[in-house]
């Protein structure tokens, strides 16, 4: 996992990360939302809250690795539905 990770594995989907903007996604050039979906297809959460949470967990995991803290797993508390 050291080094650049392969991307572009989902046809038409582009996920972009900008440090000061967070994660965004497009499908065939159209803006789409990231979502958390159960195995049976129920949408639990979607949109900017999911993108922010995914980015925060990824950044925290990376920072822990850089600090040499030995914690390679970072957990997020449960998301609450935004209104």
C-alpha cells in the first residue's frame, strides 16, 4: 500500500479530493453524491456529510501512520441524519 494507489476503477466515476475542499464525485461529468448504503439497498446517509466523514477518517488514519502511533485503524462515530 506504500506509494500511489491505482484509481479509475469505476467507469464514468471520478472522485476528487482537495485538501481545503473535501471529497466530491461526478458520474460522466455530472455532480453526484457519496452515500452509505446497506446490503439491501437502504440509503443510510448521503451527500456532504458522508464526504466530510470519509475524508476525516482517511486523513486521521494517514496522520496516525505518520506519527508512528501504530494505530492503522480509525473509527468514525455513527453519522446522524442531516435535515
